[in-house]
C-alpha cells in the first residue's frame, strides 16, 4: 500500500478482508475489515478513548460519524440510540462497503453509510462523534470540520478525539476561533495522549 492512504477514495491495494472481534456498546461482535482502511486490526487507541469517555448520544433525531471507516463509531451510536438515524460518512469506497456490511452484521438497521455529498443538505444533527482524519492535512481537515460542525442542532454536541502529538491543542484553539459565536469549545478529557474535544452549539 505504498503511496496510498486510508483516506484515498478508491484504494488500489488488494482488499484482503479479515474478521476481527470487537465489543461495541457492551456487545461482542465479529466484524469485517480489509487492507487499505484505517486501523484494520481492530479499534485504534483514539477511538477507544472516544467511546470510553463520551456520554451517550441523543436518543433520537439525526446523529453523525465523520470519517466512519469500517463503522465502529457509527455502530456504537446506533446501538446506544436505536430510535435515532445514524449517518456514517467517508470518502473511501472500500470502507463504505465494509461499514454497510458491519452495520448489518451488528443488526443496526438505523445506520446509513454514505459519501458526504449523499447526505441531505438540510439535515441537522443532534450528536456528532468523530475520530477525524488528521493525516489528510490541516487545510483539508479544517474544511471537513467547517462542513459538518455548523450542522449541529442548537443544544447539540460534537465530540472529537485528537492526539495531542498530532495537534489536539492547536485544533481546539482553531475551533474556538473559527466557530466563535454560537458555539462553546472545550476539552472534555485527556487520556493516553489524546484530547477529547467538545463542541456545543448554544445558539443558531
């Protein structure tokens, strides 16, 4: 997979699917990953920190996982909130297929996996969880967050996990400056070298 990244839209590497065992929302699951995707061997440390530190997502409405990969965050949201509609978005075609298969395997019929442009433009989200793709570069990352965070409902929360060594503190400052009025940005916790940032929408 030289010169190819997990955020490539169409990975050219051999798929090499594999089965992994994970526990999401307290439920043991056997899910499918593959080469050319982020963290194919199981939950990465950042995702573990996020899932272990955030409060439950909103019980209904629309929920969002930005950069869903093979689906662990979106599936966890859906298991916690079966009455909600969970969207998992990514640009990698391989992981979109895996996430759909894994959502079905987990029995989470309330998960929709889609390309970003396939999400209705007027949809607003009550909860956003994300282990955002830091390695796409600062400019691209900022554009991703500019696209999705303003789509929080008033009173809604976004929870982002970012490695301190990969700019978690500078991202917190950028979010505070970028979102400014109408949002409150804070650090919810620090664990294993990761920052969990909370973005709360206080006004339209």
